[in-house]
C-alpha cells in the first residue's frame, strides 16, 4: 500500500556507512477549502495587550448566514433555487449572498442607505438583486422603510423566503461553531466577551452555548446612542454611521437576560477605538470593533484577572472616508473614560456604562 506524503520513513545510510542527518519534517499539507465561506468564517485571534484578545473577522455574519441557510435546507423550509430576501446594513447582506452562492439559492437584499459601493458591487457580481433605500439621517426611517419593502416583496412573490435576521432564532445556531473555538482556546479561564449587540445573534449565539458548558462568561454589550434595544432612543448622534450595532426597532433575537453590562458609545469615541487599533496593533477594523475595543480597555483595567475577548465583526474599509480619513481628530482611547450609571435615566453621551445584571427587559427610563 502506498504511503501518504506526510508518512515518515527512516533515513537511508550513505554508502560510506557514516550516519546521515535526519530528514527535516515534512511541512503540513495546506488546507484547501471547498468554498470561500469556509476560509473566511473563522476569526484570527490577535493579542491586544494583557488580558485582551481580538477575534478579528473579515465578515462575522458568515457564521449566522451559513448556519441559518443550512438549518433551513435540512428542515425543508427552503429548497435550492429559491430566493432568500432580507434587510441589511451591509455585512449580513454579503454573508447571505455568499451562503446563497454556495448552496444554489437566489438572493435579494433590501439594503440600508449605509451600504457602500464596494459591498454593493460584490453583491451584484454574486448574483444578488438589490433595493437600496434613499439617503437618510434617520435610522428609524431607514429601518422602517426596509422592513416595509421586504413585506411588499414577500407579498408579491410568495415563493421568496424572508430570512428575518432580526427575529428568527435560527441565526443563533451558526455561532455554536465559534463557541467551540472559544471553549477550546479558554477552557478554564474567566472570560469576558465584549461585542456590539446589533441583532443579538452573534453575542447571544456565542455566550449561551459557552455558559451551557459551565464556563464563567461575562457578556458586555456595546450600543450606539439612539437605539431602542437598551433604552437610548431619546438621544441622537448627528455623526452616527456605526452600522449594525443598534436598532430603531425592537429585535426579537436580542436576549436581554444574557448581558452583564452595557456601554453606549458615540461616533467619535468609536472612531477613537478604531483608529487606536490601527495605531497600536496595525488592525484595520470597523467602527463597531472600535467601540468594543474602547469598552474592553476600560473593562480589562477594572477586572485584570479576566480574559477579555473583543468581537471584531468586519474590516474598516467601508468607513475609510467618513471615519479613518479623520484619524488626526481621534484621541488616544486610553485617555477616555465613561460616565458610570446605575439607571437609564442617568444615561448621557458621549460614553456611558451600566451594570445590566442580566435583566430580562429594558426598564422604562424616568428622565
């Protein structure tokens, strides 16, 4: 039987009888992926300092889209050739288009006004069709328009399947694979996960299975001002372009009871965190990652005994012009401090933090 290329064989002695040097070990065979989604879904883990590690993704939501599509296909809810439709501010759109490309499905995206040209042309080349909302400074108006348009499409084309990334719990399932990676990396350590809340699927889908394993996991969520998810809707951030971390409408996939603490961060503070990542670590990541990085710096200083895992959802390319081009304006994130509050009525920009304590819902603010 022939041996594999990696199989070791004893060295052959030279003809003069002198011992030969051992052959160098064979290099490991490189892994060849069946599809690009397998190559980009797993994160790169980067040490940012004592007690802080970044899980840096090219696009985090590949886990959510692949897991959801596979589950729906296996259950017979959808079938190859069918059209999947959903609303997105960017990275879920690309992840869903790639999952559809892999599994022989059609894709239609109702895109936020924040979706940039680079993302749009990728979607078009992948075969996705797109409805993009007109420019708007009002997050609530943008999201309401998108949901209304999706409803119109589903009503007019009954064969389409609405993925409902904001509400269908199937999007939590894909992150179990990420949870397995995290559990293997830190099987016994006290772990704090710091990530943007957004739809709730990534942080919830990661932390719930880790806690089910009995691991000590603290969850810190990051929100923008103006989001209804954790009660900051009475504020407006005139510069807010942080896609995908908050919401102007309630999301069923957010499990409030999973969160131990919250940080509300404005655009300028998120920019400081993102620019700081490039300056200190050469990591070019999006504004949601910058906001999580900022929160993790503060959290780790208060709890140095814990390992803080920062979720870096995407790269910084779509923010290059509107945020990173202003890098000279960004202060050192290590010089910034949040306003610590105990009630939502005390919430205020530009950066506030609160121990949420795994409350099951948002209490009504009195201020």
